[in-house]
């Protein structure tokens, strides 16, 4: 069975701690993405699963078997490296078959599995080419085929899309996701790109300073972030300092009172104050000569428009589908007074820990 468990997995380098007791349970067929800023410990975690780095403490369990002390080749994992790491002098087919040859799989069986893996990534026509005769996207698919061909219990992807241009990135991302689902591959992926993680993963693990801050579906993290770091890292978020003041009212540091979700303010752990978290797309902006908000800039982005606003001295950003040409909001310009509103439920109060 392709399950993967991390149990208190830790890596220290002298005094420094790169990964601090990560626990994680990945189900058969699930794609989980490790997401976080540079240096948060994502790659170190992935490499401990692959067996390239030995944990200082904790266990890595694949399919119920403790593999913590096993070398990479004995772990039943297939890894796709960020750089693809293809052998430049070997054909596409030989690159894909390399792992099978190492495992002493016979010629006929090897050819059959290479052909099948190349078909899966739609490269059967290019089997005899050398890596340098392929586009970036094609090289990336060779790397995928090479990892798939050994039918690993766990599939490991290190920033799989980072070497592709923006257009190709979403295309290849969807392709990998489709393949992963179709084959039911248990997958752990590393990325610092939140769009990539949101689009591909069943669950995301947000890390900071070697620790897991929150694990959940894209919707869990976006709608119910556990803390302000997650709120700010997954999608854009306006975070406003202040404190609760009764049910449904948040007092901004600047003194202005604004609405917030009533349940959120009822939390006793808000003693030290909190931050109001509100997504740009949940904020409504309307022209209003008596409005207390002020428009600092309007950015027309085609399908959507961004409004940079001043709310009682606090800079906030709102975004909406670009209004139709006859909508009065289309005439808004920097300096205009505006009314800024949101439904209370859209604004969650996140306590300061
Ligand atoms: P990036 O997205 O930049 O690759 P990351 O989240 O993958 O970042 P890691 O590469 O896992 O982060 O590194 C986590 C921390 O451990 C960093 O602070 C890094 O400097 C440190 N670190 C990694 N490898 C070593 C090493 N061999 N010796 C000492 N410190 C290391």
C-alpha cells in the first residue's frame, strides 16, 4: 500500500534546526504539497522521505514499513528532481529505463515498461531523442516517466514546475495531477508557489521555520487560516491590527470600528488583540461622496480591477471582476471618496498568539 507517514521527523545542523518534528499522514492516492517560504524546511523534509538526508530524530514509514534507516533505492519511492537530472548522453528511452536496469529487470520486460511509461506522458514518439533535443516541458515529462516506470509506492516531486514558463506551468501541472489521480499515486510534492499547490494538491501543509503551521484542503487554508502567516501566505489577505469590541465589531488600531464575523470575536484567546483578516475579493467598493474610504489607485487588469484603498489610515486592497462599461465604478479614479463594505462573515479575527 502506498501510504506515507512522518512521525516527529526532525533535522538539525549543529545548533540550527531545519525541520522541527514534522508529523504527517498521507493516504493512498493522495497528493499532498509542502508549501512555505524559502528556508522553511520543505526540501529537507522531502529529502528525508527520499532517503538522501538522514533525520536527526523521528521516523519515515512507507506502506507500514519503517524506512528511516534504509538507503534511497530500498525505499520504494520515485523522485522527480527540480533540475530533472536527466543523463545528457542517454536517449529518452534509456533515461526512463535506467531505474529498471539498476533493478536488474530483463530486457523484454524493461522495453515493455519503458513504452508504457512514455505513453503515459505522451512521449512515445520521441523515445530515441537525446534530452537536449527536447523542450523544457518534454524533459520534465521524461523525468516523470523515469520516476513512474518503477511503480513506486510513493511519488516525490521537488518543485516540479519551477523550470517551466508561466503558460506551460499550469498546463503541465494539470497533466501531472490528472496522471497522479488516474494512477492513484501517493504523492508528496514541494513547492513555494501557492497557486501550484492550490491547483494540484488534495491537502496542503504550510511550513514556517521547520514547523508545520496548518494542514488542510485549499479551501480550509483559504477560508479558515489558523494564523496570520497562513492567511497571508495562501492567497492575498488584508490584515488589520486592532482588537475585538463586542460581537461583530472590530476596533482598528486607528480607532475606527468595522464589522467582523460575530463568532470569531467571541474567542477568549483574543486577550492580546488580534488581526482582522479579509480577502480582497470580499471587499465591495462603491463611489460615494460621503464615503469615509479614499481611493489611492485603481489598477485595471482586464478581467479584474484592483482598488488600492485607504480605510481610516490603513492601506487595504480590494479586487473585483472589472465592472461593465456603464457601471459608475468604471469611472472611479485615484483620490475619489468611496464606500467600503463587506459582509461581517467575510472578516475573521485571528488572535495574536
Ligand atoms: P527553498 O525553497 O529555498 O529550497 P526550503 O523550504 O526547501 O527552501 P530547506 O532547503 O529545507 O528549505 O532548508 C531549511 C533550513 O535548513 C534552511 O534554513 C537552510 O539554510 C538549512 N539547511 C539546509 N541544508 C543545510 C545544510 N546542509 N547545512 C546547514 N543548514 C542547512
